[in-house]
C-alpha cells in the first residue's frame, strides 16, 4: 500500500515516531508520502526522508493555511529547496476558505506560483482545497498547463466535483472521511472508477472510525482501504492493487 498523504514529521509523533512507522511498514505500507506545510516543517520532514529514503518520500510546498503576509519569503525558501533536493511533488498547495479568508488573494498567487514551480521541476501537485473546490478549479484552468496532474487530497466533494477533478487529470485522495457516518463518499465512490483513486490518512488528522477524533497514523490506511472496498463492492485486494498502481504512475 502507498500512503499518499501523512504528516509523520508532526510533533504529536515525537515520543513514538519510530514505532509508529515500523507498525505501518510491518502492515504492508511500502511508502509514506509527506506533504510539507511551511518552512518550519521542512527540517523534520527532511530528517525522515534521509532516515528512510525509499519509504518516506517528501513533497515541497506551502500549505494554503500557512499563506500569510510573508508568503513570498516562504515561497523563496521552497524554491531553494526544490533546487537542491529531490522531491516527489509540490505539496500541499491550494486554497482554504474554511478558516480564514483574510489572505485569499495571497493564497491564489501562492498556488499559481507553485503550479509554475511544478512545471519547471516536472512534478505533480498535491492539492489541499477546503470550501474552495471551484475556486481551485478556476485557478487550475487559469494556469492552463495541460500536463499538470496530481491529487485532490482529502477529497470529500460531490459527484460533479469528482468528475471535474478527473476531467482535469487529477486523482481523488480518499481518507478517513470515507469511514464517517455523514462523510458523503458513499454517494460518490460507487460511481467512480478505481483508477481515479489513491489512499491517504492525512495523519495525524482525520482518523477513521473507530478512532475518529484521536491521533491518526498511517497504519489506519488499512481501514480506509476496507471501507472503500465495501462502498465500491470490490475486494480490498483489488482496492490496494489499483490504488497503489495509480500512485506509482504519478511518480514515474
Ligand atoms: Zn495534509
């Protein structure tokens, strides 16, 4: 299994990070992809990338919730890292209108700037879009790069939104929300082909049921795979095989 989105460098794992990772590897998770948030998260992420080079694979980007007045300086740091280390993607980047709309314009500029970095470095993008699906789509269309591809991480939208994301060449990152009672993914997944889906936990956030509200970690990817299999009425083996293939294709 490939865990396509987990903040395993987060400080909530300080006391048992190694055990947490070993649990995941022992359960058959072959790779954990790490989205960056801001300059302050880079050191911890790169430590893990150095320690587990074939398993913990870093992305580089500025998360929309970290886009503030100093975002240009942050983007400069990100660009410097892109020039000196290898990353699998630009992420996580996007638009978040859930918490704070103060920096909406800066968020848009940061997103488009990072789409340009993706093109320059020939990388895909890992999108964080919250309460902002169509705003994000408008920016992707404005960016007008037909080679741009990636993942709508933590996808929880409507069927129409899912189809739009697929039309734009994006995969849907499915996580713990799949297990939530009113998560809504039961209305979408039966109508989507498995080839458009990848699995993620977004650890330490969004733990699946029965751990909802508690600390999330990559090993719970198993539960998400099982729930996706149930909703799509296929075997969990088929879900794991196809989603891993979809993820692998992104980084080839
Ligand atoms: Zn995330």
